[in-house]
């Protein structure tokens, strides 16, 4: 059983005693303040009157495993730490350096103690949090929130994943703390079984918007986990945005009254934890559990694009989160449609060196593509997978990579950015391409299968071989150079060319800039599980 000894009284010693008395193990206090010792005894704490710097007094105490030297006097703490080191050489020593501690005393404490709590450094850190970059950013966010007249619509990207949902819910909590009512809104569907369990078990109140919905009832709009209205959400492109918080690097300037884009973290949830901590807002069990799951999912259990900030946010959230609920979220049942899609992806896979590509035909659940791409990546000697299918007149693409220097987000932009929308991380990405007139062909028709193979497979393999941003041959009029008003040709004409020549619908390697693109890491065609 762990034995702990606190030397001294005062605010720090009192806080330590309050915290430690609730933990398992033995706790004792040695101090020279008789009144304080009497009070501690009345509260049920083992406390003795004595000089913390006196080795004889220390020997009277039961041998501790940990000693906290916590008087309010720097000189006393130096002498007490040295006495403890002499009497209990094997004990862990935590020493406190009050604000008036001299450099010489601080050096003596550092040399004697295993861990030093420096009041001056703590005050500096506190001030830096509030007046430094983090503090300035937080003040600007709260100012933007207070300027919202009416309710705030917090909009996630389409078919939101746990990171987007948790971030939106946390921002709503921050808005509430500043006196602003907010709704968490999304377009599309939440179909992945894990994500449905996530929302249901945590009882998050979300508002699903229909395509073309207007937000005239709201006094402001915030975007989380994506940064442009009309790109991977159902908003009109001209929608005025008040707040943007995202961890994906933008490919175009982002316009909003307040913008926080930090691509050096693995999840948007990490950024929201930063705000909660700076504002001293303790997250509820549901919010903490959601943010923790969002970080775990977007960093693929801390293996993808993870940062120190992600680990720090996790450490902060763990005491507030519900581990039992996390276990229930991670063990949902799989639908029969999802299982069928994964089975088709496995049976119809085509090997191209270290890459596996598979078309699954008609889809009923977009999220099944991401799960199929993940499953294929488990096959031996496979470093890249791409699975595509058709739903509601659109080709949806999901890709995964592991153990390769290929940047999937850039590769999918090269392959499909000019005929649809695409984007993502280096190791997971998505795209979507409208079928146009090809939608009239039955999804099971062999001719459509050949066209899709030419459009998706050939273009992806060409992009894999190049890695450069390119404009496709024949895709724009001859007088278009990436900056004029020229219109891209339709997918139907591209498909016709591809079927007629086999590869004419592919890139020619030109270095013209992208004309259409997606700046979100989930890509314009990302499913609500374009993160696994």
C-alpha cells in the first residue's frame, strides 16, 4: 500500500491533502502549525506537529514512499528536501518552489527533489495560455460567438464522422457558455454502424438538414472539420460563415470572421479540447467521451498524423470520459448490406502490383466502401486499396494506403479532381463523380462496368504513376489555361472518349492548376467513415 507524507500547511499542502485523502494508501502530514494540525485531525487526517526540516521529527513518521515538500517558505523547503533525502533516500520527493524562490534555492530544490513544482513557471504558463497565442485565439473565438445575433448553426461536413460530430457538440457547449444558443447540423446521413452507436449512446442532439435547406432562421453559421461552404456540405457556396475550426490544410483561402486552421494536429477534436481547457470549461461525460473517440478515430488509434497536442488532449479527457460507453460504441453490429459490399469488394478485386482495386456496383451504404478498402489493405503485400461503387447517380470512391510514400489525397485529386471532387489524408482519401447521362445505364450492365473501369481504374493508376497535379487532356476547351471562364467537359463525353480509345480519358501530364478541388481531408466524396 502506498504511503504518502505531506510536509507543511497552506494552500498547496491543503490541496494535496484534499486530493490524496481520496486515494487508496496511507496519508500523513507533518507541520509546525499546531492549529492547522488540529484542524486536520478533526477532519480525520493523520497529522503531527513537528519541524519539517528536523531529521529526528521525520524519523518519527512512518516510512513514506512519496514525500511532498509543500510549505510556503522557500528556505524551509530547501532544508526539508535535504532532510528528507537524508532520512528517506529511496522516497520520491515532490518539492514546491514559491514565487519568491531565488535562483540558488531553485537550483538546490531541483538537485534534491525528483519533481519540482515552480510557482513562477506555473504563473507564466497560465498567463501564456490566456494572453499568448492560445489565449488570443480563444478571446477571438468568444468575441465572434458573442457577436452572433440569434441561434448559431454549427455545420459539420456531409455524413459526419465522430471527429466532426464531437467537435460540433463541444463548440455548442462553448457557445452556450458565452450565452449563445446553438444547433449541431449536418447534411447527408449517418450510416456507419459505429457512428450511429456513437450518436445514440452519447445521446447527441443533431439536426439533419435537407439538401437546399436555408439557414435564414439562424443568426450565424460555424463550420467544423471542414472549411468551405458548399464543399462537402449542403450549404450554398455564397453562405456567409462566422466561424471555421478545422485541422485539414486548406487548398484555397478560407473566408470567415474567425478562422482556426491548424493542420499540425491529428483531429479537430484536439482543437476543441484546447478551447475548453483555456476557458476552464469542464466537459460533461458525453462531450469528453465524444472528443476522446473523435481523436482516436481520426488518428487511427494514435498511429496516423498524431501530435503531442493529441496525446495531451487525450490525457485531459480520460478522467472525464466513460470507458464503458467507448467499448459499446466500438462493438456495434454490422448490417447485411455492408457485409455484402465487403464480400463483393473481396471477390471482384484486381491486383495491380502492390495496389488492389475493386468495383462493387450498386451501393446502399456509402460507408461500406471505406470498410471494404480497410479490409483489402489487410491482404499480404498490398500497400494501396481503392474501392468504388454507384449510389444515387454518383460514383463514390474510397482509398487506403499503408507502408508507401504515396499521398492518396493528392493522387485522388490528380485522378478525379477535374471531373468531380476529391481529397483526403496521405493514407486515406475519398472522391465522388457524378454519372450524368450514364445514370440511365443499369448499374449491373457490363457496358457501365467497362466505362467505370476506364474512368476510375485507369485514371487512378495513371495518377499513382505520376504524383503531379495535372489537367486532363480534352477536359477543357483549347483556349482554357486554368484561369479563364472555360467549362469542363461532361463526364459523359469523357466516358465516351475513354471507351473509344481505352485510355484517352486519362491525364496527359500537363501542369495546369486544378480547376475544381476539395480542400477537406475527407474529400468531397468522403463517406461518414472516410477516416478508418
